[in-house]
C-alpha cells in the first residue's frame, strides 16, 4: 500500500484490509478518533508502537509523556508540524510492512 492509498482509504468507514497494529491507530487518528488510535499504540510494545504513542501524546499536548515515548522509540523528540510527522510515520511503517 502506498501513502496515497492509505490517505484515500480515509474516505471509508473502517481501516482497509491489510493494515494492522499502529498503522490502524494512525488511520483512526486521521479520522479524528484519538482514543482508538491511542488504544492501538498501547497494544504494540515495539518501537513503532512507542513512536506512534509519542506522536499521539505530542498531539494531545502532553509533551513530557511524549518525550518519554520518543525515548522508548529511539526517536528524537519531533519538532516538525504534526501533519508532517504523521506522514513521516505512516510512510516509514508502510515501507516496513512491504
């Protein structure tokens, strides 16, 4: 799946078949369901789950919690716009799932 395919899937009511885990969380985040996105991040103990968790807490405005999760993800604390970070995470995770 490409980034554009992923973005186009946001027009639908449910995540597309074939995506799972934190990508599903990012899909729910883009649909405005932070709680469901956070649940997906919490269920994934990997560094990808921690990265999405960090992004979500940053979006929430909880910078200290976000910094903790960035550390768990082995990522620098992000300072770019949230939309850019979302695209970067989705693009990275899609590439890893190929």
